[in-house]
C-alpha cells in the first residue's frame, strides 16, 4: 500500500514522504490515526503543501536553535492543576500540556512530540522537561506545578 505521511512517524519517515507499507499497517494504524493519507496522482499537490508547511515551522539552523534554547531556558512556566491535600495531582501533566503552557507563557510554539519528561508529573512542585529544538540542540524547561 502506498501512502503519503501527514506527520512524522518514527521508523518510517517524515511528513510529506511517500512510503510503501503493508496493507494492514496502513489500513489499521496509519490511516485511522491521521498519520497518512492514501497516495494518488493528485496527492503530489498535497505533498508540496505538507512540505511547505513543514519548512515554515522548521528551525532555520543551529544558531537559530540556540536562540530558541536560550529563550526556553529563561522561562519559568507555572502550571495550575487540580490536586489533593497531599499534593498529588488528579491525573498528570502531559507533554501537550507543557507545550501549551510554554506558548501561553510567551515562549515559542512547540511540537508536543519534541517535549519529553523523565516520568509522569503527578505531584505539585518543581519539575523539568527537555525539548528537542534541533537534532543537535536540546533545552531544559523548568515547570512549577501548583495546586489550583
């Protein structure tokens, strides 16, 4: 089955790549989750649109990545979450929540797949997360989780 990836799939390719996968993998995993669309002759226009959108979001070079790293490490993000009396959260803080909080704090727009946390954040207090800004540059973001 020939598909066009709409976003990065680890071990398979980047957004805009045309890949050949087994029918079951494409039909049962990639297509329902929106990671890919069926390849057609007219799909080449969609590939161009995906690549243009990706180029706009892409970090220009390593110097630009270091600027973004400095900006991220200068931010202290305060996140409010529902917690019990002992300081344990009802649920946890996800990488998507962190990406949204960075944007709300005046930082750059981050892809939630580039944000990693050592373990699930389930308590109130100081935590840290790493952000892969560029393949060679990673930034550490400080999070202050407070009960709300």
